[in-house]
C-alpha cells in the first residue's frame, strides 16, 4: 500500500551542505519526495514537534540543536514508506547503522544523526500536518 511518511534533514546535514546527497539515497531507495522545503524552526515549532520528549533530560538540548540552523522538511511516498524510510535511515547510533544507510554514511554522532523519520503511519500524518498543507504535497 502506498503510504506517506515525514522526514527532516537535520541542522548537521544542512550545515554541511549534504542535503542533495541524502536526497539521492532517499530516491535511490525508491522513496519519492512529494513535498520539500527548507525552514528555520522556531523554538515553539521545535518544542511542539518534540513535545513527546518534554520530560526527558535531553529535551532542551534537542530543541536548541533543531533551532540552531535550518532544516529540510519533507514528505516521502512509497509502498510501506514508514518502514522503508526507517530502514534507509539506519540505527540512531551511526556506529550501529547498517552500511549504506543515511546515518552510516552521514551522521556525526547519536545526537547529530542527520535525519528524522516518522515512527508510525499515525505519527507521520501528525508530523506532516505540522509543516504541510494538502495542496503543498504534489506527487
């Protein structure tokens, strides 16, 4: 079944000007980028996006990191897009990520791991709606 998932190319990726290289890995894996834009997250946007982690000790650092530089927000589409993109991203810790995955290729550390992807179809819908209107998504 064709699904949509949400992706963020994080500040460490935009700072190093490797968003095109990451997009190439995404597309080569069979995911189609159907919406994309570069934004500088506000503190409020980052707090809302990561509110599920609000009680965790790393929350403030995460918000600060995600607002430090621009990000690229995306909607990706494919058969089983959520699972497919999670596989393409690789493990959060790049030392544990499979060869050829985005995090193995580009992540600097667990914290600067270059990409975010939705963890479920339900969360994909919520995350997409935070950054895109239906008319912004053109497949």
